[in-house]
C-alpha cells in the first residue's frame, strides 16, 4: 500500500525528491517548508521557496512554521498520522516529539558519505577539502546531528574541475531516485538500517563569508579547490585594480596550470595566477554587478597586464 508521507524541504535541491515521491503514488499529507522570504528592492515582496511552489503545483497542503518547538505545532504535525516523514534540506531543527511522531520515523537524504561531512554544507566542504568521491545517503533521523543509521547509499565521483553547483545538480537527482527506492522498500517492510562508523567523523559547518576570500599564498591545488567549492554561491573572490580603482572579482571556475611567481601575480595573457606553490588559470569570473564571463572576455574589458596582482 502507498505510504502516508509528510515531506519537509525548502531549496531547489529538494524539489526532484518531492516530485519523485508524488509520482510514486504515495499520499503526501502535507509539505513543510520554510516561510516565504522578503525579496525585491525594498524587501516588500514575499518569495515562496522552490518546494512551496512545487507543492502548490501538485495541489498539496503547504505549512510554513517558523519553528517546530511549540506544542501547538507538534500537535498539528502528529494529527496528520503519517507513516513516515521525508526530510531533504529543510533547514529547521526537528525536536524529539517531531522525530517520534511518524509511525516509521523520519528519513533524511544527506549529501555526503557519512560519517564524513555531517552538517550544513557537505557539498561545498567535500570539494574544498579536495575529496574525489561523495554521495547521497538515506538515513533514519535521531536527535544527534546526522548521526542516525543508514539505509541506502549511492556514491558519486567528484571530477578534478567539478564545481559545487555541478555536484549539487548531480546529487539532487541521485537523491530523488534513492529516496523513491527507500520508500518502495519501506512499503515492502524491506528497508534495513546500519549504524554509522564511529571513525572518520568530520563536520561540514555552514560557509562563513569571512572564509570566501582567496588566499593566494596557499598551494595551487588548495586555491583551485577553494574556488570550485564555493562556485557559484557564495563565490570565492579577490581584489585587483581595474581602471585605477580597486574592484572585487568573483572567481567561478579555474583549472590547475604551470607557472611560478609572487602569490597573486598574473603570469600571462591567459589569466594564469601564481599561488604559494604552483599556479592556476582562471576560466570564468564575475565583476561586481556583472554577469559571469569567460576569463578572456574579462581580460579584453579590464586590460590587465602581466605583472599585475590579485590580492
């Protein structure tokens, strides 16, 4: 029999999983997502989350509590009397009464190979650390941060120039297929769980704006991983002088290159930049207020010269 489900998610990453659950014929009793955000020049417009828009398209009830800590919210959740809650990048803490309300518990789709990269930013942290492999996992939620037992896993290679945005999109679709299969097994009472390893635990803390600036004194491999791990959002950045004034430049895509020089120094007309050891070549950048452009287009407009520096 189809399962009675509550879906909990907010960003675009969650949408394919919501769609897959609906297409599988499960009864989605409600969708929980974060409240609409202020948008527009004056912040007067409210923009619903991608999950809310998809739920409304599917004709599913949407709930947008600012917190699930109150007894009233918890009672409203329990009253739905579902078999399982599916949580994909929801963004709110689930208190113990919420975790215990569904008959079969809460399933979470997490974008890492647990116990590596527990926490808020596993996609970015995996790339920034130079990992060559990650994946999606379906686990049963408990009170600890991403500590629950794992039911399913699908691994995914991280290419040497892959950006966080590209990995996000790949894992987004893996997540949908994996969770659909997990629910199919749960229907047959065939979903089994294995405790996470106790060794190899790392934490993927939320990206802080203070860490997004490029440190050119680091080795080229680390600078390259930093750039692609923060692309396209929030974006690694540096500063350089353009037309007599200092300008911030967002770095969206790079590749490792040959070369040596003073860290931050521009080595040639292909926008090769020296690092603490080795060099990288910038492939795609974005000027303040502009659109992403190829490095060669940027060079034609900015007229940077060999010997100039990024800081």
